[in-house]
C-alpha cells in the first residue's frame, strides 16, 4: 500500500528564506535568498561550506532574483512549488 500524502502549494515568495545546516556542528544559518550574500563558512564553527553547497545557494539566489523580476513584469505570481507532505 502506498503512503498517503497531501500536496501543499507554495508560491515563490514563500520560499525566499533558505536554511543551511553545517555538516560539522549542525548549526543552522538562515538567509534571505533574494537579498543576502551567500555565506562562505559556518558562523558558529568556521568550517567552510562545500563548493556544491555554495554553488547551489548562488543558483537559488539567482533564481529568486530573476523570478521576482519576471513576476513584477507579469504583475502576479507565476511560480508555484508543490510540496508533498506525508500524513
């Protein structure tokens, strides 16, 4: 039997804040992906984030900024994310 789940739909602006978890100390750093600079290292233990993590954050930030411009030009939200939640 398949697991039951429901789908929550979030608009782009609902997903602006992104949290990065340090692999070393498990501290969390939350950033506004539209406006904040990508952190280079954990603010708690100083361990540098991996290149893939930094590249992903840069790409996500670029998406958020570009999508905001597209939505401003369209005059409405045009990006939606479907998030599955298991019951």
